């Protein structure tokens, strides 16, 4: 029966008339899906496991949202609908696990009209199926996704970017454009951001599109308070960084940076402008970086502040192994000029190997092997040089 429904649905959705009328779908699901009487013995958990592919643990959790179901008639219709769209079993399992109530959606009142509407906007069935598989089912129970889609395609620039947005936060598509999204985008443009910049920022921080206007204005004020003016090249990056946290936490992070790296307010401003992602780093990581760069390597705080990119690199996988390679070469008379650690830390692996490892194969035959192992955590950097 499910296979028959799936085949009929696929035929209807592929018909040219489907883009202009949903009545055939209404007819299909009002005439072919016969009501199944309530069954007091219907086991939701077993259905989720055997029919939808969920694990027992997933089914136990999902069943709490489906306790009202007394028969499989509506879930069967939904599964047939998804099969008709071309979703794989794994996609269906993932969708149901994320949003069990999707099984309760009305096919002919909600799901079919949404698919027809998306088809009318030029999306293929394959693209629609991809949207279903990536997002939570809740957004497809909201008819506004059809009217909102053209705006998001225009804002993001491509279908691929739309998929990225849904992967990050599928609920964005269900929010009001006129009341929430468009006013926020207009304000961001007032701050000097172009369409391309807004698109890039929203793909990694989609909540900026749907946050309350007061919150968005507070984020902008916070970015400016860090010394990054509107319209500057780094404004988007700093705004993105502060969007992950609240003002009180940002102030605490600034104080921690000043204390940990012995920076002035001006130096913190320089750091935030050049490496805004540091605002989201955990305190333990920042402390370890400070101890290594200032106490062990001997770099001055102002030097680090002007070159904060090194703080975004892996301490154990890059900074520490390279420092000890250079230290070993200096101690053994193989490197005479004082090195610029900023350059050493930022150069590619290929360049570092060619400049500091390969020329010393005879004098230090194990250096290359031990350096690679140290980057992977396999050899102590305090002794691998002398192996």
C-alpha cells in the first residue's frame, strides 16, 4: 500500500499541472488513504523502530511526543510521501529522530502544498528532498517557507548556500520576513555591510537574522566598544564573534585577555580587530598560550598583540613543535640568526620543512620523523630532537 501511494505521489508531483494546482494531491490523500480505526494496541515505540529505523533509545525519547497516536495511518501517509520525494531510509530516520511530530503532519493540507509551492519556485524534487533531509521537519509544516524562499535565495545567492543555512539553523526559514528578518538585514546595511558580507555572516551565525532588534543593536554597540567602527573591514568578523555571547561575558573576556597577556586596552582593541575569534576561545586555552609564548618562548606582550594570528594556531600541533625544532637547531649551532617566531609559526608545513628540517638531514637524521610525530602528539617536544 505504501509503495502504491509513493508511486502515485511521484507521478503527480512530476506532472506539469502540479506546479499550478494542488487539487490532485488533495484528491489522492482524501480518497486513497482509508482511515484506520483506532487501535488500542498500537505500539508507537515498535513502529518507530521497525518502520522508521530509529534505535530503541531514540524511539523511547520520540514516543513521548507521539503518545496520542492510536493508529499508523497518518505516519504511513507521511512516510509514503517522503518516499515519493525520493528520501532514503537513512534520511527518513534522521528526520523522524530530529522531529518525531513530523509523522503527524497532514500530507494533503500541509506537506503536499509546500512541495508544490517549492516546485513552483523552480526547485527540483531532488533539491526539495535535500531540504527535507537537512532541516527539521517543523519548518516544512509551516506554509510560510514557500513565500519566504525567494527572499532567502536572493539574500544567500545560491541553493547551495540555502542548504548551508538550513544545516546551521533550519528554523530561520519559518520566521517572519517583514517583522524580523528584513528589518535586521536593513539595519546591518545601515552599519555598512553589503549583501555579500551579510550572506557570509549569516551562513555561520544565522541567528543574527532572527534575533531581536534590541539584541542586534547591542551586538553592534559592543563591536564598536571594542574599537571596531562600522564600515571597517573587520567589523563583520567582530560582530560575528560577539554574536556568540552576551555583553557581560565579552567584558569579562576583555579583562581576562588584559590580565593573561598583560595587554593594555589599546592592545586588546588591536587583537580583536585582527583576530576576533579569540573572543570565543576558552580561558584554559588562552592561559596555556600565554604561558608558552611569554614565559617559554620569551615574546613580549606588545609583539603578540600586533601579531595575534599566532594565537589562533594549535599550541600542541604547531607552535610548540616548531619552537622546539628551532631551539634545537640554535643550541646545536645549526641556526645562527635569531628567528622571527611569527613567521615561523605562520608559514605552511611545506615551507617549514624545506627551511628548517630538510637542510639538516645529515646532522639530525631523526628530526623530520620526530617533528611529524610531535605534531601528532606522539613524541615529547622536550626530548624528541635528540633522538
